[in-house]
């Protein structure tokens, strides 16, 4: 069938294949409308959809969290079936992963506890593991953490400096008010 030349899988996973179901309730994958049942809701890991097709397209991924106070997060991932370099003789799968992080601003205490909880399991026997190289993503995450810590230190130093300036200005204002009240 010329409509099904490629088998592909789109997925959402933890950096080290940890179980995300402690805080993720469901992941919706919105495929191209030409697919039957083009919105697929996956309620337990692995959060993935495998299909066949012939063309590349963008997939809307919507992540629903266990805390109803947290709005779902949605983003697009472009499905790639073909290599950039057509002369590339590699016959292995085309892998197009994107590393991203969810940032929760002021989560509820209960949800925060779920996020901080160490995952109870990892999916070491996941069928796509042989294609994952998380080392580059771990290194990138460590670099991001280092940059955030450096920026936080700079912000705190600047805030301390501004507080000191404010204190000096408050002292000057009090002195001026005292002089004005004596006149």
C-alpha cells in the first residue's frame, strides 16, 4: 500500500525513562486528520502512538496533569520520516527527539509533592530504549541548571545591592525630613 510506506512512533517520555504517571493523567496526540481516530488519548505509560503513513506533519501533543488546578500543556512535534541528507546510507530509524521541561509556577502543595516524589519505576525494558541516548540531554539539563544557579546568584546579589541602596536613601530621606521639620 503506497499510503503506508513508513512505520513511526511518537511518544512522551521521562529523561531517563522514569514513570511520569505520578503526575501525568493523560497525553493526547492529535494526528493529521487523514488518520482514523486522529486524536489519541493515552492514559498510562508508555505515552506513545505507533502508526504507518507516507508523509511528515506536525503532531499536537497535549499533556493533562493529575492536579485539576494545573492547566494542560500543549506543544507541537514535527514527525520526521526522512533523513535530512538523502545521500546518508544509514538504514536505521530516523530519530527526532526534542528535550523540553515543564515549569510549574506555584503548584499546589499536593501536586508539588507528586513532582518531587522519586519515580517508583523506570521502563528499562521499553522497546525503543536501544535508540535513546539520554546522556546528551542529561548534560544539557546540568548545563541549564548551572546557568539558572548562576543567574539566581546574580539576581540575589543585585537585590542585596539594591536593598542596601534603598536603606541609604531611606536614611537620607529621614535626615532631610528631620531638617525640614526643624525649620
